[in-house]
């Protein structure tokens, strides 16, 4: 827990203290008090800024001269790009070619050198390792890095400072950095709070790994709208999750879209599919009576709000032209 409070003090001047929001409609529906930690209002539009700043700030002068590199489909890429530019460090990002266009554009605009590669996860890692061997750059791993995990945990740290005595916190799972940091913050500040992970059914590698308890199941070309949750757990995050997370539930693509639509329409904020996954999980918990949530205080972490609206606006423009 000390590591997370130290991370918070280390990065606080570089990040946004994001708002905690609520929905009376949801509170009435669930007969519970629901609080949303809105990391879609974070710098670069996602919680990833926290871990990137915490990791890069702590590099030595010699390491900063070597520059940093990472592999990411979007939010971590943007975070490393921004943090590096702010802190005066050169950055290179290895991005899969199927990463959302808006995230590629944003990553470049923050100042990073972007190298695209095949969509296969093993190729992405291989290309990153080749770049490190050639240039000596420092790897800022998207999630399997203690400094990144501690930085990510500052979102829950803020939430728990504002919302006392939460019974449950739900967070999405991709590589496990956010939920690992969340669970460590909870362990230190509110040990009676249960941390529950939510993952797309179409990318259920963390669910299978958690249930097995002995090995990490790889995420192999998962077909999910939640592009930020397509990665596999790391050895560090796997161990933290096993020790500190109460359960993991999976949700369908349809439920993710419905949750995203609810947040857009009722709360009037933009959230990306990965960020809507915890709400989809809460709907599932309630509908299938997996947990009796009546009267509970529940926190949901909206991990980000970066979504490509170009297709939507193209449709509107076509309608205008046909009138």
C-alpha cells in the first residue's frame, strides 16, 4: 500500500484527479449505491497515464538517455507517448496494425515514434524485444511491471479516499495491471472490500487462468469489441490477482454494448467498450443473482473513454448529403 500512496504523491502534479459520478437510475434499479470512478476524464482519456508517469519518472538519468519503448494497441501507447514527452524522454511504440485509428493518431500526436506490426501478440512482443536489443531502450510494459501496477492503483486509491466503506469494487481485466493495482490499494485502505474482475466472454483468458490457479492461459486473437482487454495476464499480475481478487465474471459482447449505451445515454459521458465492461458485469451479477447487492456500496472503475467516432460521423454526413 505504501508503494501506491508514494506513486500517488509522485504523479499527482502530472495527472487529473478524476471525478466520481453516480446514476440515480442505477441506484434505484439495483437498490444499491453505485459510484463510478471516471478515468475517461484522465489525461489521454484512460487510467494508463498513471502507470506510465509513475514508471518513467523513476528512470535514472542514464536510462532516460536510452529512451523507452512499449507495445500497446492504444491507451498505454498514448500514455507512454505523453509521459515521455512531458518528462523529456524519447519514446517508441510498437502497435498492432488493427489498433483503433484514433489511438494511433493520438499516440503520434503526443510525440512518439510509432512502428506498426502484425496483430499476433507473439509478433508484437518479438518486434519489441528486437527494438530493445538494437537500441537499448527501456521497456515500459503495459501491465506486468510493478511501477505501472502501483501507478494504476492510484485510481482506486482516490476512489477509496472519496467513497468510504465500499463493499465491492469492479474493474475490467486485460493484462491485469488495473485490477492488480486496485486490489493492492483495497488491501491497504479497505481490506473488507471485495475486488471483482470483469472480462469479455470472448477474451476469457484471465477467467480461465484464475479458475485454474496454476497457469496462465494465453489470449489468442480474441474477437471482442473491448480492444483494451485483448491481452494475456503477466506473471506478476497473475500472482497479485490470485492473492487479492475475490472473483472474475465474464460478459457477452451484447451486454458490453448495452452497458456502454446506458452510460452514454443516461450519464452523458463517453466511455469506450473496455470501460463499460464493469457495468456489464454488475448487470450480470444482478440479473443472475450471483451476489445479493441490495443495500451495498459498489465502486466501478471506468477505465477509459477513447473510442473511434469516425464511422458514426461518416454515417451522419451521408444522411446530410442525401437530404
